[in-house]
């Protein structure tokens, strides 16, 4: 098992697609940071009644609101492209075993299926850790470019991105299930894009409209819950003015607590992992 894990991690860090994924994430961070720069101008205009400050001073004060935690939260809020980037890479990495023909050998070797499932999830979890470290580094760089002194609250960032990783872990289990069931790289890529970008929320809203269930299904959608995490509810760094203005939540609804996200994300991960294992055991190879 250890050798199999090491092999997966070596493949991961030799894959150019992983570094391209991190690069694309940094490009998107740059675009969103530019939008934040102009958002500061809008905040300054909204605060035009502060006669004690000149226009330039108001803009300067508004830009001081943006720090590492604020940028990290901004980049991960709502329907985040960061989850999409990570899921698309994971879909390609996990499903390439079928593309290379290794999947056929996998199904014929006793015990290899379980090793494959564990190895793929752990290697993708490692990829997620590195990916979010890149996002934190990007947040630090953008904070410096804004002329602010970076304040890094490790407990806050660790809890925030750790919770996002639990949602990604469930997505990785789903991609393993899709690989075992469809045995098609294209199908796995579609599954990754649809679920990571929270397109299933449209179905949840439709079910809620017809009152099919005694509760609102959209309130329990995993990606929706992850998108409403408030970084300032963790760690010792107090909420900034922007978070206070939104009541500690996000533009899409009230803030999600760990007690709301963890049962959903970890529950889905457990169910999807069991289904993946069963599918690997009983699904025949489709050449």
C-alpha cells in the first residue's frame, strides 16, 4: 500500500496539468484582485459623506480593508472556480488509468482495487492541500500589491480551507465512483465540472418548488454550504468591515457553520466511497 501511495504521489507531482491548474488559479486570482481594487473605489464613493477625508484618502482606507483572510474568503466564496479547477484536474488524473489501459489490469488483480481507491483519494487530498497553499500564497502577494501588511492567521486559514477540503474529498470520491462506473474519461470530466460548479443546485431548487420533500433540499447542498463559509468565524482575527456589513454571511445567504457542512461532506464521502468500492468489485471492464 505504501509503495502504491508513493507511486501515485510521484505521478501527481510529475504531472504538468497540476502545475497548469495552479497557474490558472493564480491568473484568476489576479483578475479577481483587480476587481477588488475597483471595488475599493466603489466603497469610497459610497462613503462620500466622510468629510474628514479627501477622495484619495477614502480610497486608500477602503483598500486597507483587503487582507489575506479577506482575499482568501473572496476567492472561495459563492460558486468558486477554485473547486472547479481542482475537480477538473482530479477528474483527468483519476480517470487516466482507464485511458492508459491500466484499469483493465487493476480489475484482475486481487486487492489492487482497494489500493487504487485509497491511493487516488489520498493523492488528490495532497493535491488539494498544495493547491490551497498556492491560493494562500496568492492572497499574500495580492495583499502586498495593495500596499497592506499581510496578517496571516494560521488557525483561521487552516479551519477555513480544511472545511473546503472536506467538500473536495467528497468530490474526489464521486470522481472515483464515476471512473469505476462509466470507465470513460469524458464522462468523469463532465461529472466533475457539473458537481464542482454546483449546477445540481438548479435541481434542488426545482424539487423545493414542488414541495416534494418536507425540508428545503437547497439548504443542504454541499457546494452551496461550502460557498457560504465565513472565514472570520474561525481563528482570532476579528471580522473586517466588509464581513460586518454582510452580517457575517455572504452575498448568497447566511454563513455556514462547520456543524452544517461536515455531516453533509463527510457523509457524502463515506457513501460515495462505499459505492465506489462496490462498483470496483462488481463492475466488469468495458474496453
